[in-house]
């Protein structure tokens, strides 16, 4: 018996991108005494008070679970992140903070779940090998993916990257119904704005780094933010947002950008309700009563809100509705801001993987017989506007080819096209863009059947092959070293070129060179340009 196409489409849409601004006043910059400037130890004074981390082999200092904003609980639920409440004494920072509330994993391939979660989750982690606070090492801040509904900074270890002479910071930010929720009463409470709380958390964490990273031997004037999937969505949002100006100097975006049509806080458009109207509908779902007020919603347990949210597939899988034009964090669509050259003028290293969507094949989840012809047709129709004739010529929808076409279209529409468009939009500012196409094929449990799948580059950037059960070999280790060198070279000097590996030119609209990162590393012009052009036209047609 064939499965319902809509059900399959919903599940696959969610799996597709799993892998997401504070209004508080910025405190005065903390000043170190001459004695404190000399050495880095396990004890550090930061915004809020004193923390004690731990020291690992090789002079690696590790500080985990550091609060960067007040706990968003009680009346602070759904508010913008608030300034830290100082603590007394010495805070233990030898263990990770709890992940933010999120549903259990909905993907067999990208399985992630946590035994304990909390709304009090706005913490970050710092790894440094600096010896003195005056070392001024480059800083890399990782923002995790997970479709803005899943993930945690605790999933990534800073030991390998810090061997390359950088400091690594990972963060938690509010997710799903706690981090991306708009409501008319919230807007009234927030001076006309609500929603996008998770992005504002990210900005609060960036402000914390600016205020405190010198105590860890870092340079607040050399900060690279980077992320994958929803983390890369966040990169494009942060580059677009006026609230994030001056908080970073470089961006690395891996497989994702928010150039798609976005919902508006107040106005319905492009077949999407306003974010406030969606919030009112969700409020009734959460409280299981008609039109509950904000006070009643804040009295609900986090577990009950999450259970109601996760129980409705149409809500859980609608992660495109989470990023909104709220008039504050995003005064316009990300696409509009970039098109007008109003994004932060900083260098970017951006790209995607050759086979992103192989792990989104419904057959992997054991969903039974799949009508790929129907599935591919529906996905194209939902994704793009306008005439689809050329699209279906490029991605044939015959019974023999529909499965492969579905995977390739997912790859190009959701990853190849946004990253190429990002590179094109950097022509509107003065800073360079470096575009990559990652086609290394990891061996997972003895097979490379998934090709260069979504998130496959992360284990190489972090030198963590256990992440996807990648078979460890000298070949894999060597390629990981190359990727870490490229990523940290960019963080250090705004250029990813690696001596003896690749002399990487900045992207140019007239000669769109892409670095191919795979078994052979080199340069290629116009990777999948024809497909990108048609998909871009289809996205534009959705706005007409």
C-alpha cells in the first residue's frame, strides 16, 4: 500500500534542513589588571561573576555552561534576552549547560536527543589554548543547526580546532515554540515587536564574546561566526540584521541561507499567515482553549507546550515560518537587504555539498513504498512559483528518474542556489566572498552510498568522525586536517587559501569561480549555473 504523499512530504521537508538580539543594554567593557593579563588559568572573571573551568591535555582550557543572558523563564518566557543576574562566589564551569527544550529527533540519520532539557539554557562554551590574555587569538563562534527546532552547543568539541591557533565558542539558543514565537500581546509588550527570540539570543551571545573574550586570550576585533544548515540560515540573518552590526568580522556559512520568501509579523502574504496570527492559533493549541492570554500561556509547563507543538506535524515541520520580518531584527526580508547591499560588509566563506539531499530520501526512514513522481511534483510546486516546465526538463519526473530528480532538486533548491545567490549578493558590498562545492564522499559504516550528504563536512571541520560513524583512516584524517586549515586560515586572515592545497580567488560575478573540496581540490567556473538560474527565477515568481 502506498503512503500518503502529503505525509511523506511533511516528514521529508522536516528532515531536509535538520542538521537556526538582545534588547539588553551593552555593559561597559571589563578591564583586566596588569597582573591578571599575564596568564590564563582555570579561574576567570566574566560578566556575571567568577567561573572555574578545567584544563585538558596540551594546555587546553575548557569553560562550559557559562550563562550569557538571564534565564528566559517565568515572565521572561518569549521576551528578548535580558541582562545577566550576577551570581555570588565561584561558578562551576566544568560541565555543559542543559540543552534548550526541543522535540526528540525526527530523523533516523540525524538522530539526536537529550535526556534532560531546560528553558534555562542560554549558556555558551569556550575552548582556548592561549597562555596569556594578551595573545589576542582569532575567535570562532559556532552556531549549531537543527532547523531552528533542535540541537545544542554541547555536541561539538573545541579541542581539535583550537590546535590551529584559534579560540572556539559554541552556544545554545532558544528553539522552536520558545525561540521563534510571535503573538499580538507579545508585540505590545515588546514595543511592537515579537518573534525571532532565538536569533536575538545569538546576538546576546555575540555581545558576551565582545565583552569577555579578552579574558580567555581572544581578540574581540577578529571574530568569525560560522554555522551549518539552520546555523548557516543564522549566518545570513545575522549578516542582514542591523542589531548584529559590529559583533563579528567574518562569516562562514555551510549549506543554508534565508533568501526564501519570509512571513511578516503583521501582514499575511504569499500564502502565509502573519506571524502574529500563527501565534494566536498556536496559543489555542498550547493551552487547549480558545484565545488564552499571555499570562495563561506563561503559566503552562514547557513540557506541555513542547508536546502540543511536536504532536502536530504541520506545525512541527513548518520551520520556514520561524524566521520572520519583525521590523526590528529584520526590517525587511533577508533577500531584500542583501539585494540592496545593506548586509554587513564582511568577508564570507560559503558553500554547500554535492549530494545534500541523499539523506532525505524517504526510503531511509523505512516509510514504505514511495510515489516519487508525486512527491517530486509536489515538492517542486510548493518550493517554486511560475512556470515549472524548464525545471522538470532539468529534473525529469519519469518513474525511472523521479527519485534521483527529487534528491537533486532538493539539493539544488535548498543548498546550491542559496549559497550561489549569497555569493552573487556579495557583489553589492566591498568585502570578498569565497564559494566552495564540497564533494568529498565519507565512508559511513563501510559505504559511501550517501555521497557528500547534508552536514557531511562538519566531522572534518571539527575532526570528529564519530558524529556520523565515519570510518577512520589516514585518508580521512588528512582531509580533516586540510579542512581545518582552510576554515581557520579564513578566520585568521580573511582568506581560505592554503599553501600547496588551493590558491582561492575571491568570487566574481563575471567569472564565478568555485573551489571544489574533495578527493581532488581545485577550481571550477559556474558550478550548476543553469539550474541555479532557473531555481532563482522560481523563487522570484513566488513573490509576484
